[in-house]
């Protein structure tokens, strides 16, 4: 059975050369991605054959290593790490993993396309806040005699999702229909510029799988707890991944938690915002116990804080002690190794 599976996986070795490089039609070339913030209102959705096929073309299965029987090399199920979605035409992928040790030996790692094309892994970058691994693959199809690829087909992302939205999760090479569940916040303190929530899904799905809506737009990734990490976790960090090849979050130099995670009470009154648990930057004007209520006049609710921080400075309204205070604060950068 193992040998039979092996031949199924490496069928491309004897097949014709496969051209896999086409960007999503109509959106040009280069490192291009498209993000939509339109809310899905579909209550009963289905996935047509074309959307299913096109979406599968934008997903690669990542294997930690290859296995061998004498001279036969194959990709074994036990070495499967998860499924990654394409975020750039030159081969950057994103998949949900628990920690950076999930893929320790990138020299042996391989990415398998839906068409049987096999690619080596060149580089990895781990986001410790969103628990997402970014993988850069070599655009040379090893299963077609080292044939160079041109461009990979890039996914389109849907940033806005809500409970009861119908979605499809790729499990065992098939898109299984399910629904988004309730939003679940992480009450543990986290970087203000990083996400701290996810969504439950109806049913049990493997960690490291990709979720799309009926239009084929990626709505998120399934994490190690079986929850859905929204695609906004990927789209908000993509500029630093593709431009600087590193994880970089805008921040006020603090960590804490949203009042949606744990109710904040000041002077017997409930205060909404982001409660500062720790000030890790000496440059920050914020203090422990502050509650960030507004950023540039925008009310802070749950995830609205971390993805609206931009520029060099911001006007922040905080509740400090018994009164609100307006501060001009510097916007800093925190990378994966700064905390």
C-alpha cells in the first residue's frame, strides 16, 4: 500500500512537463494579491467545479521530509505538515502551525501542488503571534526534470467573516462544507499589534488546512486547536513578508488584552478598549493599567486596534486612573525576535 501511494504521489516523474505558473486572470503579474473586505451574506452556499479546481491550484501540501525505498523517493502521509496557500507569484506560501520547530530541516522539506508538481523549500519565517509559518519555495518543478516555473497562482483573500458564514475547508484533497462558529478571544496578554482571537468551526478539521468561501476566496487557516485564524492575520503581515522578508508588527510598545476577552472595570465602571498589561518599550508613553479606548478617534473594539495602527504617530485616548487622557504616541515596530 505504501508503494502504491508513493507511485500516486510521484506520478509526475514520468508525466509531461506541467506548467503551473499563472497569476489570477485580470490582476497582472508580479507579487500580487487581492484583498476583499466585502462581507459574505451567503446562508446556503455551494462550491462549483471551476472554483474548486482553481482554489486547489492555489494550495500546496507541505511535507517535512521525503521518504525512500532504495532509489525510490516519495512523500509519505506521516511527514505531511499541512496545507499552505499561495500569497505571492514567486512562491511565498502561508500555513498554520503551532511553533517554529514544526519545520526544522528545510533542506528536506517539499511542497506538493495539486497538479503533482514538487518544489523544494528555500526559506521559512515564523509568525509567533498569529502562529503562521511563511514558506518560500524554489520555483523549479522537481517532478518534471527540474523544469523552471514562471509564476504561481496567487490566492484572493476575504478579510471579513462572521458567525454562520458558509465556508469550505480543504481536507484530504477535497473541499468540505461547514460554517463559521463563534468568535473566541484569547484572554492571555499579547502584543497590542498582533491578533488575539479566532473562530470556531462546525465540525472537526485537521490543523494546517485552508478555508475558502463559495467564491474561492481564502477566509482563513485552521490552527492546531481546530479553530479558524482569519485571513486578515495573513494579509496584514504580507507587506513585511514580501518586502522585508521578516515579521514586523506596528505597536505602541505594550502588551495586554481586549476588554472583549476579559471585562475591564475602573472605578466600578466598565471600560471598553485594550487594557495594558505590560509596557515593554522604554519609548512608550503608556503605562500599566491604561485602557486604550480610541486611536485617531476610532473606538477600539476587539481586533480593531492591531490592524489600524499605521504611520509614525497616533493620537490615543486612554483611561488612566479616574479620567481619560489624550496622548501623542510613537508607532514602533516589533519583529519576531524583539520580545
